[in-house]
C-alpha cells in the first residue's frame, strides 16, 4: 500500500515532574506519512518543536520492535492506541485519518507516578519480580540439564504463553482499579507450571502478591479489560492460577 500524508492535531499531556501540575497542550503536525509508526510521528513532532526552540515531548522507547514494553502510551482512551495486540511502536499512522485529533497521555496509576510528560515510573513491576520471580539453581557441579527434565507439553505451552508478558503495564492502565493482577498472574504462572519453579512455589506467590499490594495497585474485579488491551494476549486464566497458588500457599 502506497503511503500518503495526513495532517493531524495532537493533544498531549505535558508535565514537568511528578510533583508538578500537568496539562494537555495542543500541537498541529502536517505531512505525517501513514507509513510511519506512532513513535516516528512523535519524533517528527519533536523535530518541529526543537526547530521552534520549544521543549520536546518526553516519551519512553527502546527496541521499537514490540519486545521491550517501554513505549507505554494511552492513545485516544486506549492503552497502546486503537489496534489490538500491539505495542505503541507497532501502531502505524495509517490507523488515523486526515484531520484527526489524537489524545496522547501517560499511564494513569498511583503505582506508576509520572516522571516527565509521557514517561512513568514502572519500577514497581521490577520490585514485584524481585520479590519472587526467580528459581533456585543447583550450582554444585551436579546440575541437571533443563532439557532432561520432562515437562508436559500442555504445561510447557501455558508457561511459554505466560512468559510472553513484556511488563508494559497496559493491564494496569486499562483496569478501572489499576490492578496489576494480570502481570503478577503471568509471572507466577510461568514458574508454577514448570518443575523448576516448584522449589519457591509457596513463598513466590505470597511474596509477589504482598509486594503488589504494597506498591498500591488495585484489586481485580474480573472486568477483562486487561486481557483485551494486553499486546501479548495474556489470558485471564493466569489470574485464576495465581489465586489457586495463593490459596494453597496460604493454607500451607
């Protein structure tokens, strides 16, 4: 499909830091190629702002390949924009029309404070993983090769699907309660389904859930918005599995 060029209006959240009061600012951007990605469009905007001797918009990005999960933006009221199962860097401007007004905001969650403009602090996810997202490994020299441990294909597939979570935070941003249970459920599940994860199984789920609560994330009410907006299609089944693991661990 040949690319064309469109003119758009951008309504972007600008905020100096977490303590400052933010506001929506309006920018006109012309000659945007429909073949460009959303982040490339923001690059174009920043080039325009720098040329006008104005402060460029701060936004997060890294790989731009849908893997790192850093390009977390709330676009026209949806996490990562109007398409499904993609990150913001995979969203292209062909999803918009000439003359469109596009609202761009950071994730809204108490646990994700704004650093600047569209960048939020998602280190709460890191602390949750540090609380239990690991497995014990025998390094005595008699370590069993992982490939020699039999794992049922069904369990291996479910574990792989859970491990696909990139920690972007779209689940939190799309949840009316700001819940992180889909993220935590995925991280618990990827280990709970494998024999290597059985050693810390009890403490893992207790520690990760406790850390999740301490970070200020809300509770799950099974609305399902998190699964819909997840760029990797992480299933709600992982939340159910985490709840079962938590129940068993609490009894033990």
